C-alpha cells in the first residue's frame, strides 16, 4: 500500500506503526515496530500521525 504524498514527500493522510515508535524522516525499523502476538487475543493501540 502506498501513501498519498505532497510535493515534498510528506504524507497527505494519517499513518501509524505498531508500538508507536518515533517517526522522523523515514519509516521505523522492523525491530522498532514488531509486536509479540499471544493467544487468544492481542490488543494493540496505534497512534495515527498527521503531519
């Protein structure tokens, strides 16, 4: 999936990553966003960022 971006490459829509890592100029690493899934359910809150 691709984000709609403006002329400067900044997303025009909200975005978020699991574990809510700090996002500066590039997407966080996989290790920063990885989530351990447990049974029977895993609850995850993702903060959406609008720049």
